[in-house]
C-alpha cells in the first residue's frame, strides 16, 4: 500500500511538471510611455485579477529591447511588452519567442536640430541621426523613411550616419549640435521640440508606416505559451488595460506618471505625457505586413541573416479570448 501511495504521488508530481504551468508569471516591460498597457495592467490589478490570487506575479524592467529579449532567453521573463525590432532579431536566431498581441502603434517621431539645415527628409543626406539603439524599432523606422527619398545609412553604403544614444541624452546632443536629427519615441520627441528647439520633421502619423507603425507588441516565450490558461488570462488583462486607457486617457496618464516615479525616482512631466498620448495609439491589433517589412529592412541592414519570420506572429490566443 505504501508503494502504491508513493507511485500515485509521483504520478501527480510528474503530471504537474508536464504541463509546464508555474505558480509564478514573470512579466517584462520598459518604464516608459510606450509600455503604458503593461503599466496600467499592473497598477489596476488586471493581471492579478485574471491570473488568480494563487499566481505570483514578478516584474522585470529593462532599458532596451536587446536586454528584454536576453532576459526572455534566460527565462527571466515569460511574457511582456517590447519593440518588434528586437523580437524579430532574436526570433531569426532562435525561434522560441512569439508576438501574441499588439500594444502600441505610433509613438515615434523624427526631429531635426535647430541649426542642422535639415528642412526635409532628403536633407538628411550626409547628416548624423540619433537612434536609441542599433537595431531598435526606431532604427528600422528611420531606414524605412530614408528609402522614400533614396537615402541609406553609411553602414550599408549610404551617406546618413547613425548615432546610438539613450533618448534622455538626445536633448543635450541637440544643444551641443553633436547630431543633426533624432528618430526617437515619445515623450523625447516633444522634449526635443520644447527644450532643445528641435523642428518636427515627421510626426507619428507620417514617420515610416504612420499610424500602422508598430512600436510595442506583446511577446511570450514558446514554453510559456504551453500554459494556455495563463496566456489567455494575461491577454484578457492586457485587453482590459487597452480599453481603460482608451476610455480614461487622463487617469491613465496620472497612473503612468506615478508608476514611473515610484519605479525610477524620476518625475515625468504631465504636459509631456499628455503630448505623448496624442502621438500614440494603444491597440491589440498587429499589422503583419508591417512586421514583415521590418524584417526585410533588418536583413538589408545585416542585423539578421534571414527575413523568414514565419511563425513569429501567433494571434490564436488573442482570437480565443475575443470569441
């Protein structure tokens, strides 16, 4: 009888391990405005509500998409929000990550320096443009925009020089005239205009793919996707957050400002936040054609060896919660 009980206990343990389900869900995001849906989901308690009281939620914040994807590779993050650029780059090397929902479209602009002599996109010929990180979503968007005027970056035989710099540093670079323009996310574009006399070259509706420019998406590890109940719960919470932001933009802004201050100790300007909210769209939609074009641009830039991203986007879980 004792052996029988031991055997049954072992079967129960193995069964629990077999479904891959964990009592902890590790959510990753950036402490900035384009990750507003994740911030609202956490602050409003939507994730905890949908995942259940018995599920422990751990959060991890990072400063760029490369760090996010590396954390996901080491299983420090199960699911969360990141730019499509890093998701594409890592997926091609290791197809163990999937885009399961949209989060934010737009939210990025192209701004020129006051004394740069840049009045049009074509004027970037021979100029230096700041981007957040090489291979970032804004990098890819800039390359898309340059294609429209037959320009390319120096690394690929063109004349436009890329200069990687943290968005928070771009205002100083503008004042010092170290760069001629910047492809950046909000609210940094607004800050460049109001604090560094920058000139808006392309607003969020006209930069790269315009309103369809995918800025932030929900990405999950393939192993985590085996936990269908948890994935569905996360996406229900994400949808709740998107709906709340759309219906209560001012309250959402207040929540984000407080969250970022509590997390980083930095005070986010309310006026800058309001301006940024006008330049982005929260959504669960994913424009698959835009993602495909991003992959093609990344391959042309030699960031990835192949632009075959078949399987990267999996919206089945999202469709399931909408039934």
